[in-house]
């Protein structure tokens, strides 16, 4: 099969960026049967995308086009025109990003990490809220399989009107940089930051 994956979102340093990078790296390592096409639309991040692509090996090709995210939102989420095949050719499977949902004749797959932008609209910039809301409507209408990281996200999608038969729960595994530290390393860090009692660790993102 020929499988296309939209990697446009890898440039932002978010959790979705890391997820997409790790998904690509590991699919190419594990799967030598299928052919992959890595697609990206960008205005200013072409060099970043090309650099990432240059680190990969496996059975794949790539296509990076000049397509700013704002324009992609208008074309694919609001107007919902221009099938992805016009840019990448025919494919068997198309995995869209979390930003846009292009029309496609292929078997369509996407990953919905959470519904935070819709659940907390007051904390979400209007442009991002509208893009996610419009995209999710097309996902609900047209996508054949929706990957989610948890039963909680699955339940939220069902409440939002999604067909539960189309949803697949696949937990997101940690990257290779995460592993259990030895006790000596832990004590060294606790000493460095003067941690003597029980503590709460808050994990966030750099965005």
C-alpha cells in the first residue's frame, strides 16, 4: 500500500509535533512492506522539514509544498475543496494532521489527541478554536478511522457525535529518551534543587 502522512505539524515543538516525528521514525523502522509519502505544507519552515526528512531512512518519499497553515485552514476546513490527491497523487491511505482535514478519495485516518480547544474555548485563541471546530466536523463526516490515545478521549468523541465503531484507542508510547533513572541520579537532582521532602512534579510543554 501507499500511505501518505501529513507531517506539517512537526515544526511547532508541541506534543503533536513529537508524536508525529516518533510515529514516522518508528513506522519506517518497523514497516518495510508499505510505501510511505511524507507530505507537508508550510511557508517559512521548509528548511526545518527538509532537515527532519534527511534524518530518516526507509521506504518513503516526501513532498513539501508552499502552503501556509492559515491558507490550509481556509481551503480544507472552511471551504473543504482541493482534494489532497491534487498535491500528492493517488494513495491508498491518508493520515491527516490535527490542523486540517483535506478531502480525499483514500481511506482516511487521523489522530485526535484531545478536545481541549473545544472544551475550553475561553482559553483557546479564536483562530485555533475555529480551525479545530471546523476540522472536527469534517473528521466526523468523512474519516474512516480515528485514533485516540485514551478511553477518555474516545468517550468525548462519542459525546460529540462520532461513530464509536470508527474509533481506535492506541495509547501513545514514550520516546526512547524516557527511561527509569538509577537511584544515584535521582539523589543528585534532589540535592541540586534542595528537595528534602515530598514534592509535586508538574510536567508541561514548551509552547
